[in-house]
C-alpha cells in the first residue's frame, strides 16, 4: 500500500520532469537548426554578410541580420536562442512547481530568476 | 575554412561527451584546444567555451532530466548560492587581482581530489544521515541506475557546507566566466554525499544558468565569434547528447576514476596561474 503511494507521487514528479526535459529539447533543436542553417549559408556564399569579419553583437542588429538572411546574423541569432534556453528552463521549472503547488520551490525558482535578471545589471 | 570548422566540430563533440559524463562544461578542453591548436585569441576562446558550457548543460539535461538522474530541487536550491556567488565574483573581479583567489581555490580543488581518492572504491554513498534542512527542502530522491540495474534512493547531508562551496563555485564563475563544474560536483559529492551520477547530472543542469548570465555579457562585448562558436555549439550539443546516454551505463567508480585526474589538473593549473606562471 505504502509502496503504491510512493509510486504515484514518483509518477507526478516524472510528468513534471518530462515537461522540463521537453522544453529543453525544443530550445536545443531550435537553436541547433538555426546555427546549422547559418553555417551552411556561410560556407555556400563564403561571406558573413557584414564588412570584413565583423558580426552583430546587439540583440536588435542580430535579429535584423537573421531576418535579412545574413549568415553571421543567422548564426548569432541561433547562439542567442541557445543562451536563452537555460533561462527559459528556470521559468518552466517555476511553472511546474506552481502546478505541483510546491510553494517553497516556486519561491526558490523566483529568487533565482530575480538574481539572474539582476546579474545583467551587476555585470560590467 | 571548412576543414578548420570540421576539426573544431570534432573536438567539440569529444568535449561535449566528457563534459556530460563528468558534470563539467567542457571549457577545460575547448579553451586550450582553441588557443593552442587553432591560435584563437583567448577572449574568443573564452566566449566559445561559455557557449560550450551552455550547450553541454542543455544537451545533457534533456536525457538526465527525462531519466530522473538530475535532482531539480537540489539544483534550483543551490542555484541561489551560485548566482549570488557569480555576482560577487563579477564585482570583486573589478576590485582586486584574482591571483590569490586562484591559488586558494586551486589548493581547495587539489585537496578535494585527495578526499575523492578515498572514495575511489565506493560505488554509492551508502547510509547517509539526512540534514534537517534537506528534509525541509525535500532534497532526497531516487533514480534508476542503468549500470547497477536497480533503483537507488538517496538523501542529502551537510546542506550548509554544500551551499557554501556552491557560493564559491559561483564566485569563480563570475571571476573567470566559466561553469566551474568541478566545484559543483564536489559540493554535492563530497559535502552533501549525493550519488556521483546525481551530482554530475545536477552540476550539468545548474551550469547552463550561470553560463547564460555571463554569456550575455560576453556576447554584447563581441567576444562570441560566430565562425568559432557555431561549430563549438553544434559539436558540443551532439557530444553531450551521446555523453548523457553513455554516463548512465558507466559505474560511478569508473566516472570517479576519470574525474580525479581532471580535478587534479584543474587545481594545479589554478595554483600555477595564481602564482603567475603562464601555461
């Protein structure tokens, strides 16, 4: 009986974990595809689409570059997606903890998220 | 150009495999490989190794979380320590010369490698006295060990010292812009007495978050070069996917035997760097 109960609670955790795992898979596949498209285009055309070896480093320029199909713009956009994946994961975990009504961990996830956001201001 | 990209891709695949198995970001392979083999400037090598950290973390976590090896609660809780530590590191990095810190952390790593040597014959932590805080935070867990072919239940000990070491790991990340996976694995394995596979998978899981925070800064600075970072990202994603499957079939004893020399190497390198010896 006790074993049955622990099995069902284990099942609930698995479901939540599968959801986090699934969201990571989407982030990874999406960013890998975009990077690959950019690479292939770079090798086909032999140029990055910018003057010399320069490439966009600001979010707005990266998005603009990706939508005008410049190889380096596409690659940088894919890298931005890759960098955003773990941050999205913190958000997804928080949502999972909310659905589990695990308020302690909703709090912990929120704290981590806030510290992460503030780190962008502390950084040089 | 294509040949160089292909070579970087192959090295990145092996960095991804190793990083996923040991809970490290692969920076210890990527940074020296890029600087020594391909003559890449150190700033771009660090930028690419940050991409490697994030790619290892996300790539490996897909399998580790699905298979229940990662302890998400342990990871989330300890991320408070690593993120606050990372901010501290970024601040003090601008104030003091990090040389002394390098040496201190290096000595600490070598010391932990020696502590780990004592555990070399140990497959699982065995009976662990659960820390009262671990109970409140629900840090206990279980996973199916594919090498031992059985379900493993475990508890967490020494929550405070684990949290402290994690803070140190965060400081190093902030100072050096690395994932500092070696410190994370140690905090969980030696201090909190979690199974090595759980420690490695959870370290991997956590690394992406701190890596992402630093990567944004490096990207803005222009240190993330698309020609170098693209093959690194793709290779590491492939490698970490393979590594996360491979690790589950390995015995913890085997993983530990791979981990100790790596720990020694990183520790010695940090001590030398702190003493001003250029490698």
